């Protein structure tokens, strides 16, 4: 029996790599650059078990270069400096692979900048999240981003057959189907399940696999689709007032292991950006959801999030506040600053008319120019606000 199947069957060459045809096809720029030993600093992103670490090792082999594998979660800046110092006079530069690269701090990234610029090493990073959102622009400008795809059923079937040629065992058809389909495109997960199933019995049955893995794996928050696109789908469903679609995407995020804080923050932003004063209570409820759910955590917070999502989807929508501040910021950035009238300064220079002395409102200039940023949507409570401001300026009661 072979131990550690994932490492034993790890591809050794570009030609052995499964699933990433856009990268390992001989006609692809990536393939050609690796073969020419002229690959730029690179960051790989994609779901777990799709070959990111394997690719880094293959590249080091193709370059015949020293290989260092680091983990950003426990990385110390001094480790970088020692590697660079060790190979300072070497003709062949080392390949430094950094896993979980999205967890690099700003300081760690800054330490990499000069060595990357001087090509003191080939830096390769891997992440289950798109590093565009976590790496600084300075790092990105010195490197290329390459997306890795989850392995398809056919890719994993090829890998399974490769294992079956080297290891003698029996497996029922339904067990084989479950073995491959239950691992969410993760080759490591498939091989791990197969290895421990074989240690228990050389004739693998579906019931045996279900004992070892009761439920199919989900891609959780490991893939870009699951993290950013599901969050986007939730927000767009809320904006479209589709309660059931919103609940579905909320359930996907929760089931995938997304944090309460991530979901709640986006609900707060949505409440202000897309509902605003059409229903001011939406922001109150979303903020309460953020505070209470972060204190309570899962599983009970799912109910709080659900309540908030249903309320937000059902609320009238307005992006008037969002558009108004964007217009104001655009004006401020593209025009000379306007001086505040002297009587608005502290202390006032001249006669400031105190509105409360005039029943709540008095005619008075507050800007040098007449500017218009806010346009009411005339939806929901914004209609009431429109009536209030009209009555205020007429000196009427706002009952």
C-alpha cells in the first residue's frame, strides 16, 4: 500500500498537469515562458486542490532552481532576507513559493518589492482568493496573476485511473461516482479519501465512503465564484427585491463557511446605498444585525441574517444618497474649493441668522454658488422628506 497518495501522484511535469489546459497547452504563453525559464513573478489563485503548489514545484524543476516553500500565515520577514542573502551571488536564482499569499501583511509585501525589482528570486504565490484584492498595486505591477480552475469530473477520473493502474483494489460503480463527485474538484481531497478507504478495505463500497465523508464537499469560500460572486449575487437579488433568491445566496454563503461579519457588513452597506431614506429604518436594522450577529455567532446568527435579508429585500429602494455624495465628491475633486460665507465660520464673522430664532428656518445663503447634488427618488419615506423640506421652507408645521 502506497502512503500519502496526494504527494505520490503529484504531477512532475507540465504535461502531467490535469485541468489547467489554458496554462499547460504547448501553445499557451505560460507554457512557453516556463520552458524558456523566463516566467515573471507570478501569483496563482483558484480553489483548493487544483494544482497551484504543484505548478510551483514543477516550475522550480524546469528552472533547475533552489525551491523554498513558505506559508504566509506563519512567515517572518527575516526568512525572506536569509534566502536573498544565501543566493546573493548565485547565477541561478531561487524560486520562493508563498502559500496563502493573500495573508501577507503590507510590511511583508514591501520587503519583497526591491528583490522582485532586481530579480533576486522568482516569487510565486498561491491563494484561494483573487490576490488582486489583497496584494498592493506595487506588487501587482511587478507580477502576473494566473487563475487556476477547479478540476472537472473527467480530470479526476483520469487521475483515478492512474491510481488504479498502480494499486490493486476493487470499487463499486456508485462508490467511484461518489469518490470523484464528492470532492468539489479537489484532487487532494479525492486521493485522501481513497487512501483511507483503502486502508480500511481493498473492496471499496459506497457506505464505507459515506462513513469517511458523510457529505459532499462544497467549494465554500475557497473559490472566487463562491466568495465575491455569491456576495454580489446576494446584493443584486436584494436590490431586485427577490426575497427567495436573496435567501438562497445567503444560505450559500453561510453553508460555505463565510463569516458573519463579512455578510453583515455588506448588508449594512446595502441598506444605505440601495435603500437609504426610502426606508431609514433599514440601516438601523442592518446595523443591529451586524452588532448582534457578531456577538452571537453561528448557528443562531443565521436567523438574524435571514430576518435582515427579508426586510431589506422587501423595503422600497433608493440610491439617492449614494448618487448625491458621489456628485458632491466629484465636484469637490474637479473644482476650486468654495469659501464658506463668513457668518458660517467659527466664530461667525458677520451676522449669522440662527434658524431657531425664526421658527426653524430663515432665508440664508450657505454656499457661494447654487449647487444641486441631491435628487429625491420620491419613493417610500423620501416622499415624506420632500414634504417636510417644503413645509419647513414655507414655515408650516411638519406634523
